[in-house]
C-alpha cells in the first residue's frame, strides 16, 4: 500500500504558551480521532509531528494512523524556522519511499506548518535548500495563527499561505475540522489515483488565504508582538514563563495623534525542563523595561504572591513573604524591597 505522508511542523515558541498550545494539543487529538474512523484515510495516511522553537525535534515519528497517539506539546525558547525546516527535510530524506523500477513510492508528502510569529534566526540558507530540493516535491500549507506572522517568509516556502483567526475555542474547532477534512479529501484523491492534494473549502472568516503582495517585509529577529519572561520558582526550582501581549493606546495628549505601546499580562505558565533543551543557542539578548509591562502574575508553580523578582545575577524568580530569599538560578541569598521606577529585565525571543 502506498503511503500518504503528512507532516505537522509546529511552532512551540514561548508566544504559543498557554491557551494556544493547549488548543493545538486538543485539535491534534481531534484530527487523529476523526481520521481513524475514515475508511480512505486509515488505509493511506501516515502522520509525523515535528516541533520547533530555538531547537527542533521529532515529537512523533512518521507512523500509520491506527498506531498514532496524540502527544503532549512542550514549549521552547526562540522561533528558529531554519532549524524547523532543516529537521523536517532531514526527516523526509529518511522517511519517504521513492518510486523505483521495482516499487511505487509514497505519494507526494503534505506539510502543515503552524506558526504565530516571526523567525528569530536567519532563514536564507534553509529556505534556499527547501526551494532547490523540496518545494516541487512536497505540498506545503503554511498557516499563520493570528495576524502577527511574517507571511513574506512563508510565501517563499509555498503559495498556500493562510491566516487562521485564532480568537476562541469555536474558531479552533472550525480550524481543526478544516485540517481533518483536507486530510480526508487528499486521501480520497490518492485512492482515485489523482493528485493527492485536495484542501477543503475555506470559510473566509475563521480561515482565509493571505494576499502576500500586501504583507509588510520583516527583518527583525525578536518577536515584538509578545514579551515573554523566563523565570524559576524559588521553592520548586521549576521553570515558568510570564507572557505579555502587545497593546497600543492613544497617548492622551489633545491634538496630537500619538500612540504608546505597552504589553499587557496574559498569564504565568509552568513549563517543564525540556524548555531549556529547546531554547536557541546564543540567541539575541534583548531587554524590556518593567514600566512597559502591565500586570505581574503570582508564581504558577508554588503560588508565591510575586512572580517577577530579579536577582543580582539578572535572572527572574518568585518571592513570597519570607524575610530572606534564595535565588534558584545562582544560589545567592538576600532580601527584596520596593524601588522607584522601572528596571530592565531580559526577555525571551519567541
């Protein structure tokens, strides 16, 4: 039986932490459950999940649907699209069975790329390799989660660049149903010896095709749509992230059409130790002043009231009502007080 290999290349950078990554987990479980009941898809579809942040890894190797179990997604630091693409190309070279005189190989693979921001690395060499060796032999669909993605880079990879309006649970349900329907129609297509690539109809509201000609060029290596701070719990030593989303407000000065930019708290989120394994090596270090941040969370690991205290080692951890605190990063012990004005803290890239 000829296989229809389907790869999911999924951005797990810090900006995906919280509701977004949870919705992706649940959506992938929904896709697998639906495909397992489809007589065409279950015969031909094989699925793999590759994730990328500062590093990339195969979360689920290419396997038939009947033995597929939806995974839990980690979170990593940075958005290295070049490493994501490189790992995808490496896996496809290993996985894909080519047609020879003795056998018919796999059908043309389909790649669904999900991302919500901008790459934090130089993508030129990876994109050049993709264009030279894979663009004609793989069907890629690149989906921007929200309107903050660098869509010009996605357009270099594929002509199928879509925007998903990830506003709420119902939107996610519609989106993952579209992915499921696209997989089903593609599996029917290969069964009928047709193209093997048949996307379901777009509703134009939840999911729509992007007009690439109107997309602004982006050359930044930091995703300024979010600010994410990396911290450790003083009591449990576990890592957690504090996520802020960009907000733009009117300045308040009469007669002046000025706007101010700040970042409003989304929440604090526990992550596991794999976060550090998936962080970008020697990433660009940038800071944000705390006066630009609106709100601060308690510690999501132990419940300490203050989740944003900065040690003299410039790392962030939580504090409670204790007289003396011990930094879980460097082991320094000291007391904390309140100061006037803001201070600069290191921010994550993704």
